């Protein structure tokens, strides 16, 4: 068994299990934790900036990253419109749209699967710089980063605009 095959034997079930547990949770009501939203709202734009700097020599890659971010922002705004928000005595809660969550997960799994397929086909993993400048990877990453940052900012805005005193049912 080669080392790349051993990595696949370990990595594929682990990624599959994490994706399954994440997708299963997407349709459920989630507690809103401000620190998580702030982390996403700050971290993802920083990562986009780092990837843009790393791929500055490749205009196609930078364009793919920008296009992905634009698509992610639009998807995030749409996702916020489809989200059910609640403020109860137990705290802030939201229920994201399951279809958008599943689509995001499939997109990520498909890209990871393709990269694993490429590694198996060519026999060597791409170097860090090659990975960071792949237009397809940056398109997928930009979409996810744009979505998560937009969604986090939207949830933070909802929390700020929601009265501190919980009511039985607040409109979206």
C-alpha cells in the first residue's frame, strides 16, 4: 500500500463522516453564538485576501476567487431570507435553509473529491502554491467564504436589531 493510498483510506471515511454530521445538522435549529458569527465574519474575508495575494500572478485565479465571492454573497443574502430566526428565553436561535446547506456541502465534497482524484491520477499531491492558485479551487473557496461571511454578518445584524426581551414568537 502506497502512502497516498493509506492517506486516502484514512481521509475519505473521516471527511465523509464529518460531512454527514454537518449536513444532518443543517436542517436543525441552531443556537446563535456571537463569537462564532464574529469569527466567520472576520476570518473568511481575511482568508480571501490571503488567497488573492497568493494568486496575484494568475489573473484567472483572482477572477475565479472574485466571482466565487460574488456568488457566495448572493447565496448568503438569499439564505438569510430563507432562514427562520427566533429569540426565546433560552437565547437566540436560527434555522438555516437545508437545501442551501446541502448544496454548499456537495460543492465542497465534490471539489475535495476531484482534488483527491487528481492526486491519485498524477501520483503526487500539488504543492501549496499550486493548490492556492487553482482557479476552480478558488472559485469554490470564494463561494463558500462569501456565503459564510455574508451569513454571519446577517445573523449578527439580526441579533443587534432583535429586542433583548424575548417574546413568544418574533417575525423573521
